[in-house]
C-alpha cells in the first residue's frame, strides 16, 4: 500500500506536467466549438415546446447563461491540459448547485445538491466552474473585477485549505465529515446579514411536502389534485398517469428493503409535469403526490429524466449503463448524507430517470441580493463543501500535495475565473443576438 508521504510526493510531481500557475490561462482555441451549436445539439431529444423557456432563462444574464451552459464549459475545460488527479465530479458545480437540505436525522446540512452531470474526472474542472460562477455572479451584481477576483480567490483558497485538512484525517473521519450551516453564522459579522441568513435557514426548514401541499395542489370535485399552471406545471393525462405509475413501481425496486416498506405505506394520488432549473429545461420531469396516514400526510417525489452527462464527450465512461443509476451513485458518493427516497428507473422509450423528494427542507442562496463580503463568505463555504465531496472519492493526499501550502493554485484559478467571465459575457451576447435575430426562439419571464 502506498504511504501517505509517497502519495503527497506523487501529487507534487504532477506540477511538472501541469504547473499550478497554468490554470490561470484561458484563451479560446481557434477551433473552439460554437457554444450555441453545442446547446442546440444538447437539446436533441428534449420536449421541443419547452426549449424556448430554456433559452429565455439563459438569456436573462451572463450568470443564468453560465448556469445553463455546462456543456459549453465542459468542452472548454477539455481543451486544456488537466492534472489527471481524478475525483467524482459534480460536473456542474456553480454557486446555485450548493444549498441546504435535511439529513435523515432531520438536521440541516450544507452541501452540493445537483448531480445530473456527475462523472469521474480531474478535480480542477469542478473548482474552475465554481470559481467562474463566483466571478460571473459578482460582475452581474456590479461588484467590479477586483472584488470578483477576490471572491473567486476565496472559493479556490477554501477548497485548497479544506483539502489539505482532509488529507491529514483518517478514512472514516473524512466520510463522516458534515457542514452544519448554523456553525457558519458566527463568521457573518454584520448583525443584519446574520439575521437574514438565520431567516433563510428557518425558511428552508419549512420547505417540506406539507408546505408544498398548500402551494402546489387544490381540491377539485372533492379530490386533492396538483394545480394546472402551464407551461411550468401541467397535470398529466390518464394515459401518462399509468406510465408514471409503472415507472414508479420500477423505481421502488432500486430502494433498500426498509425504504420499500416505508414507501409502500403511501398511495399514489396525482402526477404532473414540471419545468425545473435552467439547463435542465426540456428534459422530462414529473412531480408525484402520495399520501400516507391521511390527506395531511403528503409526500412529494420528483421523477427527473437523466440524460448523458455533458462530460461524457470528453472523459471515459464510468461503467453505469443507466444514467439514472449514474446520477444516484454519484450523489451517494459525493453528498455527506442522502435522500432516503433516492433511486432510479426506466420509462417509456427506454428513457432513464432518477427519483428523489421534491422538498425536504431544501434551500439555496439568493445570489442576486449578496453584497461583496457575503458573496465572498458564501464562495468560501462552497469551496469547503466541494473539497469534502471530492475527498470521498479521489486521492485527497495527492491532491493536497499538488495544491501545496502557498496560494499559487488559488490565484491562478481566480485569474481563470475572470478570463472565463469575459468568455461568458461574449457567449451570452451571442445567444441574445441569436434570439433578437430570430435564429433561436426564447420565451422571457417564464
């Protein structure tokens, strides 16, 4: 077995192939794929009538463009040398794919919460996407390049420091590592901002299936039904309901035995198609309402289509023939603790799906209201969470050896983040021009 010292030396040796300072460079290649063509190619097989919503949401700002353009950034990252230090990647580690949710013990945790693009790959791809999203968000907020650079630096720096700390810990200690969002509150110095953060956490506690029952359903003809709010929320017809019911029964078989018993205590009530996210718009997504003891004991599940990861054009396949299984396996590997109803299934036409709770005390940050100091602190928290997730699957000691004690990697990634923010502004402008010219149809405000 390779010793920790040898693993650290191996990580340091990688610097000779890919210098830490090299991560700061970004110049689009002469043969860089057209980002709009990448997006249109990715849209193949999606629900056509929903695609204008996707483009409309991406058109709002460079930050919303970046959120929906994971495929574009994956192609860009694949065009430059990588460290070969492999972890289970989130694949879409932007700021809003972190948040709070409840553990099975009902404690709030802070962690990654989106794994549609997960795949094994070089650790720095996630770090660069996180840092770029920080820089783009800071610019969108009008913070200026200096503050945007420092916020991106905070994300990369916290990742490096957390990884070095994790490299000193034992295997079980790393596996059991958790981030308590309440423990972060004392670092928020300004009382007003700390109070706002506390209020956000309490709101997350209230985001449950029972709260969703009031918001997403109504009583029609004496029966509880999901509301009709097209195109964002549309109850499915009787034929589609039968298909969802079949998909649901197959999903049950992927749960552990004790979870199947729990699920069997609920009965199917209704299902509807739901539009979610930015980059995911157009993939098939359903919400399913079940009830347990009585009508006031609801459970909302989200059944979401799992399509090939945007990373699969650039990295080796991970051995999962089913994309729902890939998403679930990646989430279980990266998250500190998982949704008890997380599973996968196949649907009509061989489409792949995964299933999880729709609302389980989930909450995400409101980046649009963050000042420079809060954004920087939030970026640090995300960097720490990302390091914890990577340490569960990759060689954390080799990665820590590569990163080192100094901030060379941090500064390079912050430089990259600003350069890529420029690229994102350019790509976003190309999209808005295509929309204005009628080449791409976009629906705004949906």
